[in-house]
C-alpha cells in the first residue's frame, strides 16, 4: 500500500506521466475513501488533492474524467539493496550450519582406549 511520504510514478493513459510524493492521506466523508494530497514534482511544483479508495492506493488502475490512471510506488535502488542484504542475513541466521548434527570425534580420546 502507498503511504504518506512515498514517492509514486503516476501513469497516465498507461504510460509514465509524472512523479509525485504523497504529502497527506486523510479520510474522506465517504467511508473507504481517502483524500490524498500529492506534491507533483514538476516545474513549477503543484499540489493535487485526489479522492481515492483503498484499491487505488494499492496500485489498482482507475479513471479520472475518462483518462486511465494508476499510481506506482517507487522504491529507491538503495532501499532494494538494503532489503536484499537483510533477507540474506536473515536466511543465513535461520539455516543451520553445514556441520550441524555431526558428531565430533576426539582423536585423543580414541588413543586412550
């Protein structure tokens, strides 16, 4: 789900249109709908307020005035790399060591017998 402070790419007519940052998400008077304030990263900067439902904030396509639109959450390449590293570390910690369950035999103990 897209949340406040997230960067999004707004697709217009199924093509990349513009970038925006979600500044604020507040409940609308209609249940299940949200007033979404977007800071549109154009020159000059513009602020749009759209009324969207939960599915549209989950990147589902919708139309506005007959124009197809869709929000796509952007993830920084640095954030993706950090997530991959965290997943690798977590997987390494959860998997048992290669020698787990193997018995260690002391050669010194064997000589005493």
